[in-house]
C-alpha cells in the first residue's frame, strides 16, 4: 500500500468518524447540565448515610467499593507484570556503581537552587501525602491521590541527588510487602463484614462524628490501605525501571568508562 | 470562569496536537510532561481537584520518567551493538 492510498483510506475513515462524532455530540446534554439523578441523590445522602463530606471518596470506597477493589487489583497486577518483565535476568550483570548518564557525556552538576528547593519540598510532600490519605473522607483526595503524592518523594530525592540517593531511600522488599499488605488489606476489610453476617464490603465500623479524621467507618480504613498500596506500588514500579535502565547490563553492553 | 474553561480546553487541544506531531521521542517526552501539567490545570479548573492530584504526579512525572528510562535503556543497547 503506497502513501497516496494510505492517505485516501485515512481521509475516508476520518470523515466517517467525524460524521458519527457530530451525531454523537448532538445527543449530549448541554455543557454543565447534569441530567442523571444519581449524583444529586449521592450529594444529598452521603453525609447522613456515611458521615463523609467528600462524596467522591464515599462513592469510591463504599457505594461502589467492589469496583474499586477490582481497580486496585488492576494496579497491583500491572505493577507485578512490569516488575516481572523488568526483573534481573540470568546473564545480566550489575553495573557498580550505576551510571545515570550516557557514556562519555559530562553532565553539569545539579544546580544548588534545585537541590535546596527539592530538599525543602521533601518533608512538605510527605506531610501533604499523609494528609491527603487520612482526610480522604473529608476533603478532595483519598488513597489513590495521597498514594501518588507520597510516591513522588523518592523522585524529588533523585532529582536533587543521583541514583544512589534514590536507592538509599527506597527498599524493593519493603515496598513489595507494603503493596501486598495494602491490596490484601482492602479485600480482608471486605471479608470481615461477612463474619458480622453482613454483605461483602459493608461499612461495619461505627461511623463516628462527621468531620472527624477517624470517621466514616471502613471508608477511612480502605482509604489508608489504598494509600499504602498505591504509594508502594509506584515505588516498586520506579525501582524496576531504574534498575533496568541504570544497573542491569547484558554482556557486551557494559558502560565503557572514560579513563 | 467560562473564559478560563475555554482557554484551558484550547490549551489542552494545542499541547495534545503538539505531542502527536513531535516525531523525536526524546522531545515528545518533554511535550508529554507539559501536556500532563496542562491536563492537571484543566481538571482543577473543572472542579475535580482529586483527579488533578493524581494527574500531576502520574501524567507530569511518572509516565515521562518511565518513557525516559526506557529510552535510556534502548540507547545503551544500541551502543552495545555498535
């Protein structure tokens, strides 16, 4: 197939898509006009039923908690899959020390401004991440959001230092254990409800005072467990990628050091 | 508010198109990170701050970093073949 035919095929397909797209847009409700009843019902009921002021987290971790359990295991499985693909293979050798620049390239040192700003950000990022995880049921945020914020902390360390600094603040084993505990804990929280004679993932913990950190029953527990799982999962993912890119080398692909 | 919404949507369209039309993967990653940042702004302006939290880390940092590390690994392999 030559270039002209491909272009003609694309234009024909593009035209067809565009027609269907316009047809589809025609049936949409107006911009900013919410048509369904469920959002309004949830907004009206969440505070009374679940003592949670963030309806999004209440929906994610309670009303449709089973779907989120599936999503959490999608994340878990994809991290494990990437980890498996990027594992150290039999004939791989480890670079020692790992080199995070191309052979023979002289990289200017990280500027003092970046190092100072980055290091100053480390503690606020951890605190903000923990806050976002713990206040999921009260303010926008929750386990997923807080988890990714926490996972950005080792990256800041890498940005102001080098790979060795990243390696020192992360632990593959601990991250994997934390990931498993987070993912498994979510499922266990659901199973405990069964022992009380309630359906799977029912909110069985006392709901507490609306507005308190320790309120909303299982929503808070699941939010914290998800935070652990997401943060640890992303760290495991980054450790695998860093190790493949900087440490493992096939025979014959070793870095040629400059004398 | 409506002006900001229109502006940020246009900005998303422009940066998204720019990412698609960038052919060099290395340049594309920088564009992708910027696109992630613009998407964060869009979620924020459309009052979805919790999505914006996830997007700013995943879209602007983690995905570009993963692509960059993959490119670095491919470069090492290329050098080994020479």
